[in-house]
C-alpha cells in the first residue's frame, strides 16, 4: 500500500477512512471506539491518538442513523 498523499510506502492505515499514509503525512486524532449508557450518562472509550490520514473529513456533528432501522429488525 502507498501513501494517499505522496505515493511513498505507507506506514499505516487511517483509522477513519482506510487510506494508507506514510509517517510524514500521518496525523492523529481522537477516535471513539465504544460508547454505552451508564445510568443517566453516555460514556465512551476513545483512543487519543488514532492514526488519521489528514485527508478525510470527520463531521463535527453526529448524523442521524434512524434510517438504518427502517425495514430492519434492529432494536
Ligand atoms: Zn506521504
Ligand atoms: Zn482518513
């Protein structure tokens, strides 16, 4: 795999979009990998410095996923 930005050999893969990135172009950002409700509060576990390619855009706001329930058996 090659770096999405410069074409050099990729050192890792973006945690968010799957693009390959070399060390020079690798960025880090927090990645939430688990969330659950604890009492009244929503708690989450996050990786503080997950690999990010710097190319893909992460939406600052949550998106509505209710459409996933339509026609499905998700509870
Ligand atoms: Zn690169
Ligand atoms: Zn990415």
